[in-house]
C-alpha cells in the first residue's frame, strides 16, 4: 500500500504538468508532452507484446516491427500538426494513406518472418490499434484544449473511484465474475451515475469552474469559454439545455466505455495468466494497468467530437 501511494504521488507530480499546463506548439511543454506520449506508446506496446509472449516468443525484428507500426499509427492520427487544433478532421486525409500502408506492411510480416503466422497478425493488430489509436486520441483531446483533456480524466477517474467505493461497500451482485470477480453491478451503476452527473456539469458549466479573471480561470481558461463545446462546434452557441442533449449522453457512454476498457484489460490478463501488464509503476503494474480505461474513453470521445465537428462546425 505504501509503495502504491508513493507511486501515485509520483504519477500526479509528472502527469499534472504534462497534461494540464497550457502550451503552444513552439513551447518546451509541447515538446515534453510529445516525448512523454511517444515513450508511453513504446512502453504500452511492449507490455502487450510481453503479455503475448507468455504463449509464444516473437522474434526481435517482428517485435520491433510491431512497435514501429504502432508508432506510425500514433503519428498518423495525432499528426503532431497545427491543423489538428483548428480542424480535427484534417487527420482523415493522412489516415486514408497511412492505415492501408500500415496494414499492408503488417501482412508482409507473414512472408518476411518465418515464425510469424496468421494468429500473430491478429495479436499485432490488437497492439497497433489499442495503443496507437488510444494514445493518439489522447493527444488530439489535449491539442483541442485543456478543457477536453480535463473532461477525459474526470470521466475515467470518477467512474473508477466511485465504482470501487460503492462496489466495496454495497456490492452484492457480481457483474462479470469470469473476468473480474470483484466488480459488482452496484459499483458499476454508481460509478457511471456519479461520473455522468459531475462530468456533464463540468462540460456544461466549464466557465463557472474556471472563471475568467481569477488565477485558475486565467491559467486554465484564458479564452473565457463557458461550455466544453463553445468555439468548437456551433452547438456550443446553443442554450445550455440544448447542449445537455449532447453532453449528458456522451458523458454517460464515456463512463460505460471506461468500465468496458477496464474489463477488456482484465480479460486479456486473465486469458494470458498475468496479474499486471508490467512492473514499470511499483504497486500499480504497467502503464496499461493505469491507462486501460483512459485509452477506451479517449477513442470514444475523439470519435464523437469528430462527428460533432463535421455535422455542426463553428459558424
């Protein structure tokens, strides 16, 4: 417990400035954020490969190839491009080229590497999509603005915390015991309800949380935005109750995907007979053990935001 607590403090000390200090694309903080995400992709990809290697070892070159293709997916979607900030859908033009090319290269592994078979293709695709797309979704949300990355972590953290608290105290009905024996329906429902309420209130009253003219407001909301969608979509100019028809369901399903992401990670670990994905974070396991839900929610939110941006762009 002491080791877990110390690691948690260390993570907060690192993640808070990396994710929440405002930056522009020419600042040192943007460079630090980019390097952090690249290291995250490499570490997470390696953890999944290590999990698969409990059944069958990958050769050195296939292993390096999978990591490289995961990084290629990450860069092709997150882009590290100024265009993403003004126009998130700009990534689609790149994806039309890179995704088919990455897929073509991966299937070539069947010919290039003697011990790489059809089952390994499926494993590699899991690594590439799970890590590459998830990490790039986090980058896009951060580049869209601090309010979006706050929204992501509010949903994932509150869902996890309150599902655990209510499940520990009131959980009587097991949710999916063959995957995660300790999770209960009581905890899952409580986590989703509380995350939906608080996350929705945050998104609808962002300007009331970070009030312009106050120290926190000027730091996190220097533009003076009132809601999450203001200046991102024309929906952000609509009355609060209209925006709620978008925000509340999005937050609700975001919380659902947070729990699905956690269960998917548990199912993978149980399938391959491991307790944790890695040991990089003492007391917590690997990076995927801490960010499994975040990756799922990030992909979901980015997909929804791209749809909103396309259907209701800023006028």
